């Protein structure tokens, strides 16, 4: 499918609840929200000047896929992603919204990123190189970049509105929100990671790490935001995976790598992504969707329907 122009902003006749790096969220009646995933892309705490066409659709549809697969053991905030369930006032914008929105229950967000790491990569590898620790906990010597850990590790991070999220220890999390809630978050995150990593393995992918966000509705722990997407996860091709390298990935790392090579100082306004980087990033997101779900996001139409 030929990509159209990216949708990088939305303006709907609804009360704006929040505008994040990727999503525009609007208020709906009955304690519900409308989350719209744009094609904006961020890296190193900056929103880049140009977006990736269809990225928002991949993030939304992959999240819906995972929410549907995991709801039997982990409650989530999804209500609907269907056009007929949109408010009547915005159904005339169905072409803009189709495939990239979720109607969700409003939850009280818990301000921590719940990260699970199965492999030593990214900021975890940097921490290990410096101190032989991960999330503040001592690790065995001699581990290599991208090596599989003996068991998945829960490594929470503070949830920052601006700037960097900060990795913290589980003990620090417990001190902040209490042992009972922290333990629930850890156990839910590890269960989700185990389920998803086994699914990814069957599809020839390695789920190296991922992050979840949770909220509370009354006392119920609810999985919110997005889940197990190329934005929130590190996905590697199992066929080309090698310890000691930065494996081929189907996630945002491709863009981060280009930005690093470009010489950008990561402080000033970021550069515009070249068209070939945009096209290759889009292809990686679509490939991640197809490999995980088992079918393309945009199926080819039979010749007689074209």
C-alpha cells in the first residue's frame, strides 16, 4: 500500500484531555476518553519535525490486538475501536480517525513506567557497563550486549511529563506507592511479558524488553495507554539475532540510530528525517504488525477489486 501523508495533529470538536508526544486524547461522557494515535514520532525526548505515515494505525491496531489477547488475565481500558461507536459529532471525520482511535475507560494513572527486560539492551546495557547493575540490583559479571538474562527482570522507571524517565529500583517504587501496589504492578508486568514473549517467539521475533502503563479504576488494576508496540517494545528478528551486537530491530531504534549518526546534539531542534528513513521506518512498523498478528495491516485487494 502506498503511504499517504502522515497525520501529525488532530483538531476535534471535543474537549482536549491531553496532548502527548504521539496521542491526542479527548474527553467523552461517562468517564471515557477518545485516544487518537497520530503519526508523530519522538526520540531523545523531542518530537521530530516529520511523522511516519500509518504509524498511529500500527500502534492502535497492535494495542487492540494485545488488549484482546490478554484481557482474560489482565483487565485493560479498551472499550471500542469501531467507527459506529464514535460520537455522532465526529463521525464525519471517520476517514481521518479510522484505524487510529480507541475509546477507553478513564483510569487514575499510576505514574511509573513498568519495564520488563528479558535481554541486556538499551539503557540497561549502559547501566550494566558502568556498574554491573540493572535497575540498581547487582548482576553477574561477564554479560554481553543483547544477551538473554537468566530470567526477566522488572525495572521500573519514573513517568516524566517532560524530559527523561529515570530508572529506579523496585525498593524505591515500593517506598513511593507501597509494597502491595508495587508488587501487583511487578507481577502483572511479568505475566504480560511472559505471555507476549512466548507469542513473539512463535512468530520468529524476540521481545527483548517492553514497558507497560497501568491505572486504577476503584481498586482494579487496569492496563492502559498502548501495549507491546514497536514504540513501547524492543523487537528483534530471531533469525539474525547475535549476542554482542545491536540486533536488527522492528521498532523505533532504527530512527534513534539514524539521529545518532546524523551528528545531532540531541538538545537543539531535531533534524527532519530523510524520505528513505521515513519509508524504511514505516516498513519496519508494518512488518512488526504483520509478524505479530499473522496478517498484514493493509491486505492487498484481489485484482478484480482494484
